[in-house]
C-alpha cells in the first residue's frame, strides 16, 4: 500500500438534485443542500430510511445525475460543471459499486470482459495480455480465480456477482469507491463477507469509501465517520463512535432504537421510542425542520425555521433546535 497524503479526497458542498414531477412542474427535492467530506483511506457512511436521498447523493457525486446546485470536489478538482469529456480522466479516481450486482453486470459479457471494460475505456494503450493479467489480479484480490473469467454473471451467486462488481470497480486503481448499498441484496451471512472484503481492500490499497446502507450495524462496523440523512438533508454527522455512542438528533435516536436486539435478556424499556409515521413527500417537504412531523420533541420554532448545524465537539454536528448554536456538549437536551 502506498502512503496517502492527509486530507479529503472528496468534498461535497451544498449539493442538491431536484427532479421534475410531471405536469405540475413542482420539483422533487430528492437532495437538498448536503455537505460532507471523505478523507483519504477512510470510510464515510450514509444512513437513513428509504427515500432519504442516499443513492441520489452518490449518483449525483459521480455525475450520473447532473447537480441542480452545489459543488463536488474530487482530489482538489471541482468536477461539478465539467463536460463528460473533461470528466473522463478524473473518473479513473472514483468508481461505483451498485446495489444489485445482477442488474449492474451485462449478462451477455463474460467476467473477463466485464472486468476488462474499464481498462479498455480508460487505458486503451494496454495490450490484451496486459489487460488479462490485470483482470486476473483484481479477481484474485476479491477472492475469485482465473477459472471464473470465461463464465457469465447468471452462473454465480449473489455474493460472487458482487465480488465481480467490486473487481470491476478496482480494475483502474481508483482512490475513491462509492458503495451504493452493496450488501442489501445479499443474504445476511454473505453481507459480513463482503464488508470484511471491503475492509481488507481498504487496508491493502489505501481506498476511501462512501458507504451507503440501511444496516446501521454494518455501517458502524466499517465507517470512520457517518452522516444521517432525512428527506434529502443531513441531520447529524460526525465520527462513528460519537454518533453511535451519543446520538443527538431525535431521528438518529429513533433509527438506532429500531435496530433489533436478538438477546431477549436485554431490557428495552429505557430505549427511546422508534420513529412513527412515514417519511413525507419530497415534492412538498414540511416547512422549517423536515423531521418535525414525526418528532416527539417538536416546538413552534421547528415549523418556522430550518435548524442549522451546531458543533457538539470533536467534529460531531447536529441540525436540531434542541441544540442552539451556542450550546456546549454538557448542555445537551437528552
């Protein structure tokens, strides 16, 4: 592993992505002013309910969706408004692993060609022998062998297909990999294998990850920092041990309270209540704090003003009116 300079490989500032909603022309505010950074060699986890904007965020960062507003900086270069031609050389630095490996892999292509395709696009000067050597190398890194090269995606299990997707992402030696719920379509026993594989690859190759998942326990296992998304916005972010050890936003507390506890001897009476109700429509989000329609601590100000982030110390930030801007860690409302 080569040593990486300190600092962020990815910086996201006030990123927004709005979609048209048909005849009424009211925008669907799928992503609305999200800011965070991913440090080199580390993992930033994004968690939240379905419909909170996590996948839209990842797809907007890699420019599969064009940003409505905001800025994305990759390794110091602003890529937000680059043309596709200008963006192509920078795509070698970031690749993506998708949620459904069966849908993201071309079923008409053998594994050798699937993994080789990024090389032929970004490094056309490589000969066939060099490409084949690289394909063998990355397949070995993800736990697959040379005998898999001439087989097709439908011949593999879900976990093996996801390993092929990871190998495809690694083929051109990226520095940043965006993992869009890479384990949610897999069996529970396979999920741990894939997460451990990603951790091993990060250790060996110095990769940075943006890791999106519903499984909060898996995010706690793999992420150095975590951001909690609700209805297109971040409501809490910080080091993983801080956010999980002392959750501050009512939404974060509700998410953590929703994690099943397999041990029947654990007393759950002191747990905060799980989140009630459904996530509102991004076409017409609530005024002020978007979580106010489901929050057990709602006040009048929550409907009038959107909360700004408050620094709770050690890089732990929360956007909630329970924590005024001047609040210190010892003054929190529990």
